C-alpha cells in the first residue's frame, strides 16, 4: 500500500506543493516571519518542498537536508518554520491522497496517515537535529568569542598594561580576569597594570572582593595594580558598602591612572614645542632678527 | 511601569536580571543616579545571597507612590536554611563563605529602611526600602 500512496504523492507533487505553499504562505503573515520578504520566503519554501520530495523519493541524501537546515539558521529563521512546514505538509498530503480514494473506510484512512507519517518523521528528526546541532555550535563559538573579549589585557607601552572591563562581572569572568592579569603581567613584563572599570555597571562586594584579590596577586608577582575609571556613583556605593580600598591605589580616570603609571615607571610625557612657534622663529632668523 | 514585579533567583545570571529590574524601576521613580546605583547594588547583594546560601528564592519589587512619599521597596524571599544569629551576620566582615561579609550591613547602609525576618529551616525574608529625596 505504501508504495501506491507514494506513487500518488510523487506523481502529483506539483499540486501538493502548490497546496502546501498556499498554506504556509498564510502562516507567514500571522507568524514569526512577517518581516521576511515574500520572494525570499517563496524561494526558501520551494527549496524546502524539493528537499521533502527528494527525501520521499528515497534519493534523500542527508546532505541536502543538512544544507537546508543550515540555510534556515543563517537566515535567522526559527525552528518552528521547519516544524510548522512539515506539519502542514503532512496534513496537505494526507488530505490529497485520501481525496484520490474512491471508498474511504477507516482502514484506508489509517493506512494513509501511517504512510505519510512514515515519510515525514525522518525528515523532521534530521532537520531538527541539524538545526539544534548547528545552533549549539554557534552558541559555543560565541561563548569562546565572549570569553576572549571578557578580560583583555593591552600592553600600551613598556612596563604598562591596561585591562579595560566592560559589562557584568560574574564568577566565571572574575576567574578569567585573575588568570589573564597574572599571565599578562608576566608575559609583557609589566610593572603597572591599570584595571579600568568605567564600563562595569555595578560594583558589589563580590566584584570588589575579586578585584582586591586580583590586585593582591599582582602585587605578589612584583607588579602594581591601579584601579581606574571609578564613576562617582560607584565610589559612593563602595563607601556605603564599607569596602576598604585603602591598600588598592585608585584613580578616578584612566588618564590620571596612566600619568601615575608613568611616574611609577620613572617617565613623563613632555609636550614638544608647538610648530607655529618654530616656524615663527625660523622666519625671524631668516630676517636676521 | 508595573508597580509590582518579581524575579526568581536560581542561576547566577538571574542576579543580573534582578538588578536590571531594580535599575529600571528606580529610574522611572526618578531616583538620582547615585541612588539608582545604591538600589541596584543592594539588590545585587540580596540576590547573590539567595543564590549562594538559599539556592532559590525571589526578589520582589514594589513601587510606593503615595501623596507625600515615593519609594522602592525590595523584598528578598527565600526558603533556605535561615539565619541563626542576625546580629552576627549584620557585623561588617562576617562571612561563612570566605566573602567580604559586607553584603548585609552594606545593604542596610545603602537603603533607608531595612528588616530581616528569618527562621531556621524555614527561610529568610529581607525587606529594604529607599525613598526618593
Ligand atoms: N538568604 C540567606 N540565607 C541564609 N544565610 C544567609 C543569607 N544571606 C546571608 N546569609 C549569611 O550571612 C552571612 C553574611 O552575608 P553577607 O553580609 O552578604 O556577606 P557574604 O555574602 O560576603 O558572606 C553569609 O556568609 C551567610 O552565612
Ligand atoms: Mg553576600
């Protein structure tokens, strides 16, 4: 029986695809995809239909399914596009095959249902697996990217490095800050490290504790930590919390911290003589004044 | 703004969610920048204590807008182990987790009103309010 149903479905694939396209196009407007252009939606859906029929004909290479699910992810479309699409396909196809039957008894009915289910199930399984697998992959890649961003250490000049912190600090990130600080101080042979907390939204006792510990560890390996970028409201809350930062050199701005770092490393910034003056004196000297 | 709001604390990142709600409500109630930071920090402390010591709980926010007073009431509710000696945990530097031990006394100083109700084996409820000046 299954093969005869399959024959009906394949011989009438154009009609079925038309019916299917019509139904999922109406889904588009009420659903997630209302911002997607019609052309794009129609094209992707035609490809979706191809993928389904290739699989039903049994020529289904899993590559085609994989490529399709990847495309949906790259388009940023939700998983429900795939599951809804296959749900509708199941319904449309079942209806169509039943309509080609002369007598409709419950047995034929359940046979058709079973057959169609049988075709659709492996497609659902494969597509959903590919989609979620890909998705997990993306999430874990982004995690790595975030981790790399989360506690960067910048060697600005010999002996001086800066760690600009932006965003929330949780325990995992606090650990990274400590690790990167210690590794970086040794690698760049830093005398002074400036930790810039301008971009940290809240400094609570946990964040303060980690910063104090990091500074202490840096001190133990022979360098000096300066905390910079303390916004006025953060300074107030730190005082209210009763956190003792007396052993932790602090500066309100990165600029002031950098000047302090230069002093510690026995350097200073000297303005070169302004150019105009040079030209003036040059002209004067030419005139023989 | 919804006058009431609640955030469940289970994972570490829920602390950030609670803090965001706190800041949002404080801003809309027209707290100054410093008080916004104070409230967000206090909520961070209370939420982290739930996460660390009670595993699970909730931070409830209540905007108080009456004729002569505007404020934000923050309630941290958990069904954790409870606190044995309140005066002990309110001391600066007391911590059972190797922390700074500045959280609870800090919250008391950051906010205008502060109250702990706790029962061993039942849980802890900490209520703290800040008034708009
Ligand atoms: N919700 C809570 N349930 C049970 N114990 C708590 C709770 N909050 C705080 N504590 C106890 O009070 C102590 C002090 O808390 P806190 O002042 O926030 O400092 P810290 O968190 O740094 O230890 C904690 O170490 C803990 O033993
Ligand atoms: Mg605490």
